[in-house]
């Protein structure tokens, strides 16, 4: 086994590729937590504000306050779920479901 500079460069390249491949699931979870969590909380907030049988001000305030809790739960779920695909499925599917519900209600 020789320790030539060329072998060290190749080993460094493999280490960098392994590090990048290992970081991709983490980057996907971070993106899901930020963007998917925001989408979930924003669309859920609008749907809840329209569905609550309160005055406009009270229903908007209640929906806005609950959106912070939903965003926190989405971030926790993004890092706690077993599969990145399951995270993206839920955090992309839930806003679509709320959007369809809003469109059906008019």
C-alpha cells in the first residue's frame, strides 16, 4: 500500500462524496421542515379562519395562534419520522387537502 499524493487525493474525493451523500437526507428534512411546515401552517390557518363559527377577528386570531403550534409540530415531525418520503408526502399532501377543502367550500 503506497501513500502517494494521488492516492490521498482520491481518498479525499471519496470522503467528500460520502459526506455529501450522507448530508442529502438531512438537507431534505430541513427543506421539508421549513417550506413544508410553512405551507401546512399557512393553508391550515386560512382554512381554519374560514371554518370557525366566530367573528372574523376572533377566528383569524385563533387560526393565527394555532398556526404556530402546527408549524412547530411539522418541524418536529420532519426530524422525527422514519422516512424522508413520508415527511414530504405529509407536508405536501396536507396543504393540498386544505386547499381543496377551501375550494369546495367556496
